């Protein structure tokens, strides 16, 4: 039996060796041509001409990489000055040294009047450069003459650069909001900007912090823009924030805002709310609840949610549904639900994460809303007293 097994094993080994020898002797087609073609392309031909030189059909050429509509540098297409720096904000609870990184875009100054300022708060997993590139708002700044400030969350405070909008304490979002206000005050004074026309806008977690700033510092900001934002006042922790993002608030949004501020003493805050109808990260129910909260803050509805002032005008467009709320013939609250949009900035540069070319240009829509808003001078002077 052992001899028979040995013969079978040797016979199999012989076949294996024979097949390998035959494979070595038999040349593979075009094997010698490939190295020559590769060498020629690298040494003599420009990228994109190799296929033509080799006589290959055009379909075999590698497609060109998609290029961003705004170059990698945030100000590459813009004509102004893009600068990065740090601001030393007042100490917060547990932090005696409180440096906030930021970027500032200053367009060429055309007139003698102080320019407005738009504060842009990025979302999670973003930084100032990416938010500037994705929203393309620096190009608008050139056209309409306003400065753009980009506060930047530190990775030391949150690994994914998320603003902690759900935590109103000095250790969390409350401290971050205070640092942003300190930065805004410094930039307005240093660059002689118009303190009556300071606007704040944000995306996702940035929208959460923008809402907190609008509620806590209404004498600093003339209007707020919330893109893909979360209802205010429901979440108290990171876990709670995730829950509210997925389904909205369980509580009455009007009751939440009444618990946060004294509406009778609140000076009002014009607000524009933009949201994707297919947003699976922050459900669009949050947009409807945010609208109720800012209608309450601006005196449109009472504590029960009943209309007591103003009028609403709703229009359906190919891009979605837009609702404008007017008070004394002035647009005070605007909502835009963008058809087919997920968790992305609408009308932006879709080569940048969390931005999409779908829908209207959100940056342009927000500026069109902002430019008609101004904070009363008396309140502004009080807010910027040293």
C-alpha cells in the first residue's frame, strides 16, 4: 500500500513540474510590450497623450480627476485677504488659557462705510478652510462687501471638531459661545466693522451653536442662519443630542424656548432655516420645530403656539418649499426645505464633504436675508462696551 501511495505522489509531482516548465517556455502575449509603453509615457509623453501615441481608442484613456469649483485654498478664487490666527478669549471653567483658532476673510474694501460681518460656524469633521470652500461664501463677500469670520473648534475639545451646542455650561457649548462672542468683539473693533450688522450662520453642530448664540446673545447678532440644525433646548448630553437629531424634540418646542428665555424681554432675532428633506442625520422635523421657536422669539405666536401677529406666505419651487413670515411688511423668519437634499449644505461645492450642488445657493440665500437686518444701535453699543 505504501509503494502505491509513493508512486501516486511522484506522478503528481512530475505533472506539476512539467506544467510549470511549459508555462515558463510559453511566452505570454504582449508581456514585453508593456514595460516599453510605460517607460515611454513616463519619459517622453505628457499626461493624457499616452493613449493617442499608442494608437489606443480614446475610451481607454483614464478620466481626468474631478476638480473643485473652488480651489483647495479657501480664498483662491476670491480677491481679498485670507488669514488664520488665534484669539485669546477670557478663561472658562477649568481653562485658564483659552485660545480659539479662527480664519478671517476680508474682501477688498470699496467704500468708506464699515463692512458687515458674517460669522460662519462649521459642522463636525470640518474646519474653517473646508467650510469656506464648500459654502463659497468668500466669493459673495467680494461681490457684496462683507467680512467673513470662521471660528474653529479644537480637536482637544472634541475629537471630531463638533461644537458642543447641547451643553450650556462653561465647560461645554456655553463656554464656546462666550469665546465666539469675545472673538467677534475683537474682530469688529480691530477691523472697524459695523457692529449693527453682525450675522451668525452654522451647519449641523455649527447651527446648534449658532442657535445658542442667537438665544443667549441677541444684542450682538442682527440675524441667524441655521442649516441642518437641531431644535433648541431639548438635548442636555451627547447621547441626548443624538436622539434629538434623529427624531426632533419630544417636548413642545415653544415650551422649550419659553424655559430658556423671558420672551417678553427678548429683543427678537430674525432667522433663516434651511434643511434637506432627506436628511438622515438631523431629521427635517427639527427644522419645523426651530421655526416655531423663532416665531415665538419674534412675537408671531403665543405660548400655546397660536398665531397672534404677522402673516405667512408659502411657495413651492422646483428646489423645494419656501415659507416667509412677515411682520409689519418685514420678512423676519424664513424656512426652506430643499427637495432631494440629505445632510449637506445646499448649493455648495459637492467636492467637499457635507456640501451638495443640489438646491439653491444657501450662502446667497442667507446673505439676501441677512442684508435687510440690522441690530438697533442702542443695543449694539451696550453689547460692545469694553
